[in-house]
């Protein structure tokens, strides 16, 4: 039932994204319009995939570090991706792939560094150290990023700033295809880890007594969630709040078991980002807002409301 | 009567990295089906390390652990969770959940990767809830339970694993007398009626003496006595273990310990 509702909402969102835009197209022209097929549709689909990836990554990372405030970007990935992207902008790297590739390399570099820091005694991944290491690596990368931006020219500065707040204006069918090929593996790893993640909420020792191979679980979930986030940030920049708010909304509505939580977080995250992107490119048309601003404007009040409900009950 | 040997530790010695001394030294212990085995000792005597070593979370530096005749390190976590249910001393409740959901976690070691929760699993959950007198709690939120109810629910979760052996690490800490007695009675019933083996870590010398078939006394990781309560809990041994003068008096055929006042003339 919930999947019917969410699937219907997802289709409605995609349809709405096709209908509205700065170019006013008559309804009859829509099916044959290149604007719809080459601009609006790939952009809406990419927004949906990125939002879904962020929702799933956020849900699994919150369970991994056992901290409800965790966010896919808390573990230093946004800092690394930002540094990569801004370096690519400052160095004027050519080609449409330079920016996403540089951001991806930056994110994966930060992930590797945080992972190495989190490996205590060379064997066991300590979630607390992951959190602290993520904040440290993120702050360090952020400092370098700001240094580069502060020395940059005005147009570069604007580009860097826009990228850092996230946007899907670079969407294309090729990027959609890249996500469709890349995302299924980490998604499958996380879905396969759904039940052990339920157990991990009890603590590492109780989880092992209930049959979870916690050491392997922590590594797999960290790597899969981070690689998912790295791809999302590479194609769409740093989009905040989707990975933080979506897991909480889904937990409140559909309960805490990850078998349900992960698929619903994917659909809800996808819907949220597709809606946010449609707003980002229409409310101030013909100009665009960075989509991260829209998700923050939508997400913060929702989060504040949830927080309030939580602390009251 | 020769009942099946479920858990055996032989000469187990454990030492944490960088620790100045062994946490366990040469501990041997056997738990058979239908047997209630208690481990007694003061704080820091290695009781929890014993549980971790028995369940493969700490690798002994010497000695062997066997579960159902198979070496402890030869078990995967999932296979072990199908035969041993554990009540750890502490656990978290990160996100709110209901009692029935919690007990269902005990079925996880039995579920296949892609398969759902089947009728067998639901039946096992309901049976475990009934066994622990927790059926009427099933729809409650976990955080609304009292300490005694919470322990019964956790025991139900362990029983939903359908284990051969139950390991309980100080399950009655912070329970009042009624709930403490209820828990001991319940555990004894499970041992007698279902042939479960039980290994219980506890501070309660007198309750262990009355409910358990065998006790092991630990001091600073060293075993100082193991066997039937009547044989082990002598005045000399008990005083040595707890470092306090005591008297031992029989009650219903079991030794009971009474700690002595230091000033004999006190009122």
C-alpha cells in the first residue's frame, strides 16, 4: 500500500516537473517537445535518483554511526567533493566531465581518509572516530576550498558558489545513465544489510549476539553509503537536508525497520528532490536558485516540526 | 543421567591488549542441557569477559571453547545466534519501537537474506511472549515498560531465537525483590520444562545458591571453586571471594550466606 502511494506520488512529481518550466509550452506540444525530452525529463529523473541516493545513504549512515543527527555529508564527503569541484573550476579543467569527476575524486579521497582514521587498531571501524574524523577532514578541505575561492575571479567565484549549494542544471541522459549503472550495486549492498542494521541499533555487542557480523557490516555500509553519496554529490553538488530529514520522516511514518525504511527513504528522497528542483528552476524563472537552498528552506521547518514533536512526546 | 554438553570452556585464559594482567586465567566450565549454571564473583572478577570468551567476542590466548562440540571460533555469528540466546548487561534503544518488534529481532538469525517473516517466525514470537508472561505487553512501546517488564521482553527476544543455551549477564540488577524472584523462577522453569541450558552471571549469592545446579566462583579472573552450591559455597571460600566475613546457614537444603557485622557487640 505504502509503495502504491509513494510510487503514485513519484509519478505525479515527475509529471509536474515535465509540465512546468520557464518556457511556456502548450499542453498539446509537450509530447513532441525537445525541451521536455532533452531538458526537463532527464533533469527530473536525475533529481529523483540523486534524492533517492541521498535518502538511502542518510538512513544507513544514521544507523551505522548510531546517531540520529548524522547526514551523508557529515563524514567529510561534501568537503572533499567541494574541494575537488572548486579546484576544477579554478584550474579551468575543460570538458563536461571535469567537474563531476573532480568532485567524485575529492569525495572518494575524503572517504578513504576518514575510513583510514576510523580503523582503530587497523581492524575495527569505530563509528565515533568516523564522525570525528569526518568533521575534521571536512573542515580541513573546507578551509582549502575557501582559500581557493577567495583568490578566484568573480565568475569562477559565482560558479563555485553555485556548485557548493547544489544544482541539477547540468543534467543529461548520459548522467542519468551513469547513475543508473553506478547506483544499483551500493543500493543492493545496503538493502542486503537492512536486517543487520536493525540489530546494530541495539549496540555492537547485542547485535553480534543476534547474529550480525558487525565488523564486516560496518565496513560494507560505510563504503556503500559513501560511494552513493560521492556519486550524488558529483552529479548535483552539495544538497543538504535530504539525507538528514528524509530518514526521520520515513521512520516516523513507516517505523524503524530498514527493510521498509530503505525503499521508502529512496522514494521519499527522490520525490523531495524532484519537487525541490522543479521549484528551484521555476520560482525565479528565467533564473535559477541552487536546489540546496530550496531543500534547506523546505527541510529545516519540517525538521524543526519533527524535533518539536519528538521532544514533546 | 548424561545430558548433552552445550558449552564447554577448558583452561580458558584471556588478556585484553595492553592489560597488565590476564582477565581470565585457566577457567573451565561446562553447561549441559537442562542445567542452570551460575557464575559468581565481585566486580572486576572477569565475569563479563567469561561471557565474551564463551561467545567468541574475545579470543582466548590459551584454552579452548566448544559449543555443541564445535570449536567456538568455528561458528559464524549467525549460526551461533541460532543456538545461543544472550541477555547482555546493556543495550541501546536508539529509535522508538514496540515490544513485538523487539522480540521479532530474535528471529533474525533464522531469516534468509531475501525471505520475509513467515508464520513459523510469528508463532515463535507469540510463544516466547507467552513463556515470559509478556503477551499483554506486545503492543506497548518499549520505553513505557518498567524495569522488570523490560527484562521479560528481552528474555522473550532471546527465547524467540529458539536457543539451546541462554546466557544472562546480571539480568536482575536494579530490579526490585518481586521482579527479581519472578525472573529467577522463570529461568528455572525454562531450564526444567524445556531443557534449556543456562549460564547466568549474577551478584546474588543466595539466589544463585537456591536456583542454580552448579556455581563457579571467580576472583580476579581465577576460578576458586566450581560445583554444586552446597559443595562450593563454604564459609572459607565465600569469605575469600567476597573479602568479607560471612556465616553460611542451610535453608531448604541450600547454603545461604549472611554477611557478618565487624563489631559483634553492635545492636
